[in-house]
C-alpha cells in the first residue's frame, strides 16, 4: 500500500523538477488569476454537486445504516453488557 504513495510522491517531485527545468514558474501559476478562477469554479461545482445530489443520500446512509446498525446493534448491546 505504501508503494503507491511513495510512487506518487516521486512522480510529483519529478514533474515539478521537469517544469522548473523548462522554465515554468509554479509560483506565478499558483498566484495567477486563471488558476484562482479555475479553483473557484471547481469549488463551486463540487459544492453544488454535494448540496444538490449527494448530501441527502449520504445523510440517509449515515443515519439509517451506519448509526442505525452500529449504534443500535453493536454499541448499545456492548454498553449494556459492560453495565451489567
């Protein structure tokens, strides 16, 4: 599992070094108006998708399945056994 993470880190380092070698200034790019606009659009799109499509099913799964199963069927019986 760590091989994938280390591989990714090495690829990112090599990519940054290659960009720097060819004269691409990463700092200027990160501070550019185009980049800020792209980040804002991405953030707003993800927020819209989360709020309009994902949050209701995610909350249903959380409360009905995760909390319902884990709390009522696992934690409460264990706590009752500990108390008695």
